[in-house]
C-alpha cells in the first residue's frame, strides 16, 4: 500500500504492510539500526527503522521507496507512528554534499533556493500560498465577479515612472506592467465586476522587508460602486480568505507556530480612519520623517511609510483603512473628492500588528477633462493613454477598484517578517537567480 505519510499515520494501518515514497530528510545511524526520517512529496514526515547493514550508502535527500510494517512507538517523531522497514527501493543516491542543513546564512539559502524550498517550512508556506489563491478565486467566483487577464507588456506607467522596468521590444521601448488596473477598467464596460491575478513589476531600488520587484497582484474593478462598497468588498474577501485558511490549513499554521487566535479576530467591519486623523495620531506621537536629509515632524501632505504605518496598527488586531489621501500622493487616475479640496477618493488598507499596507484602491477619475489635466500635470506622455481616455469618451461611469499584494497579505497571515520568505523564487534588486 503506497500512500503519503499524513494518511499513513492511522491506527487502522498498524501491523499492516505499507510503503512510502520520499526523500531522506534526516538520518541517524546506530550500530544495528538506522533511523530515517522520510519526507514525502507533500512535506509530511514519518520515521522508518531499518537494519544498518542496508543503509551504507544512504545520504540526506536520497530518494527512495521504503516497504515495511507500520507500528506505533511513542518515541517516533510527529505522531508516534513508524515503519519497521524490510526492504527499500532506491531511485537516486544524493551526492553527500547536500548544501542545506540546519544552520545556514540567509544568503546561502537564497543562492540555493531551488533546494531550500524543500525545507518543511517552505513547503508549509507554499501550501498556504496555494490556499490563499484558491480561496481568493472562490470568493470572486461565488460572488459573480469575472476573472480576466491583462497584458504584462505595456506602453504606459500606472504607478509612476520611478519604478518602471524598461523592456526592449523589437525597435520599440516598452515596460513591464506595474498594475493591470487600467486594463481592468476597460473590461468593466462589457463584463461588469472583474478581477485578475497577474505578476506586477516594480523597479524598487530600496531593500525592505516588504518590497519585491516582481509580486503577485490581485486586482479588482467594478462599475457603479461607491468607496464604501469597495471597502466592503475588501473586508469580505479578506475575512473569507482568513476564515478558510484558519479552518483548512491548521497543520501548516501550527507548524509555522502562527497564533491562530490573532487571525480569528479578523472580522468585518475593519477599522477606518481618515488620512488627516492618521497624521494627527502620528503628530501626537511626534513622529519624525527625514525630508531632504533633515528630520522634521510629519505634516499633512506627507506620505505614510513603513514606520508610520507600523505605528498606526501596532496595537490593533483588525486591519485599518486609511481613507482620503491627498491627490498629490496618489497616481493620476484617483478621483478627486469635490467635497474636500485636494483629497482623493482613495483608501489604503493596513494589516494589523504593524504589518503595513496590503491593499490600495479607490474610485477612478471618470471625467475626461479632469483626467487629461492630471495626465498632463504628472508629465505623462498623453499618446500612451489615448486608449485609456477613450473609456471616459464613450459611456464613462463612476467606478473603482483595488490592488492587493499576495505576498503582503501572506506576511501578515503567516507572521513572516521578510517578504522573500513568502514566495519560492523571490525577485529583488539584487536577486534574479535561481
Ligand atoms: P499600489 O502601487 O499601492 O497600487 O499596489 C497595490 C498593492 O500591491 C502591493 N505591492 C507590492 N507588493 C510587493 N512588492 C512591491 N514592490 C509592491 N508594490 C505594491 C501592495 C499594495 O497595496 N493600481 C493600484 C491599486 C488600485 O488603485 O487599484 C496599485 O497598483 O500590497
């Protein structure tokens, strides 16, 4: 009987002939007996005991199939089950210099990422990543949003020129997409509420624990909604994802030592404050920013950054919407709030416990003249946005959407500090390999 370790650890198999395929995760040789910890293809482990005479050439990460009888022994790790082996079939004897061990520098683990992803921690993280994608898709499908895809090779910037990656495209110069938003906006006219999940690219020059140069971007856009509707969509989506992760990924969360009670506090509605209130809180805390190499108190008009966002949510257990940023801090497409001079109808969502921004969104400028002015004001090349302006020329309607960084969401859900750990092959300013 060939099944995975997790299913094998079951009373009903005790005394039966079983087999397991996998890799040698750990090996402990004694004179007569050798204890192998076998890791199966899903990252579960089971101890196998085998005569030492059979194991002379076995090395860490060798792949094999073990045949034997399942027995119970309290001393066996992770559940007290083990296989008393009577024969093995070898697929590959690994070279004996496997570079990943218990204590490694972070750099080596990243250099050898193609092997380091075999660690059980990375397996658990990847399984939760898969669940997050699954439940995102499920929420949108259940709520009648249509999944679309947008091109990644584009002519115009969405989120400002400073983080654009140039790409030589035959005789032309084009960019890697920073966001699918403008294309999603085009699709709401024939599909209504749409969403997509695509990689976005940002030439982020700073090294931080929350920036990648390539990240997975979940984006949604819908016609005729208000900012409040949009915040509700985000609340529902995120609470749905978390509720199901807590229910269905218990093993992984436990392995990662995630405090589930913290996640269970995520419920709608999330907290909300205005941008002005956020600045007031920070001013009361005498929060300083460095501006042209001079440190000064934060003021209205300043952007929020990693540290200020951390302060705003470090003691909260619920996510926090910061609403109504100054237009000058936001890209050209943000709709101006006619009731509040200089402010945009936009909101960022900050994760609790200081994890910082995980989504950004709002209503889009739907008036052609205003949008043309904003494009000119930002010094953008109008011809690259002519197609986008058509959306305002032909049947423009109030609409809005948001973008959520999957890796940012994972940092919070998994309580992981460094965003690189949320993705199997991270891309940063200094790393494009493996
Ligand atoms: P923004 O640029 O704020 O807005 O991005 C949206 C969300 O994407 C994530 N994110 C990142 N994640 C990892 N590494 C990065 N370098 C990175 N940059 C952004 C964050 C962020 O909240 N089009 C707008 C959204 C909209 O209004 O619909 C946009 O892209 O989680």
